[in-house]
C-alpha cells in the first residue's frame, strides 16, 4: 500500500503517478461523525495550499477540506454525492475527495508521514 502524507488539518495525500489523491483522515471522519453531504470542487479548479477546496457536512458540523498542496483539480469522487458515508466507511481509500495535479511537488515536503501524524493526533487528546 502506498504511504500517505498528512496535514495538521487532517487531510491525507497519496501520490499516484503525476497526480495526488486527497481525502480526510480516519481521525477527522471519527470526529465529524456520520457524513451526510460532501461538496466537491469543479474540475479544473485551481486550489491553493491551505485554502478551502471542498466541504464535508456531518450530523454534527460542517467542515472545510483544505488543499494540502497547490494545483489543478483533475478528478472528483462523484460517488460521494450519492454515498457520502463512503468517507466514514473507508476514509483513506474509497472515500477520497479529489485528485489534483500539483503545481510544486516540493510542497509535499511540509506534510507529515503516518508516524508523525499519529503522534500529532495523540497530542490532541
């Protein structure tokens, strides 16, 4: 399995060729509770690192999903429109939000690996 990288805002990134797949972490979906709606960005949207790229709504709250790196949206997970609970069932797999072509791959260096992210989440307790 490909290793994931994480942001402090609980997004994950998986590299697949020259694109990146982005979603929210298992920790994030647990904190949100049952996901009832996902608003995805239009194809071709230019996103900026750290800025809102999507929205996820749960029975508890609505939350922004931030772009972990800057780039252009190349694909969205349309299945989330009809089945937003995929984010709860498989947040780091079938519950991915969008793909993007990064503007500068060096931005990935600022992200945490799985071990560092796990330590970060433990410190939130």
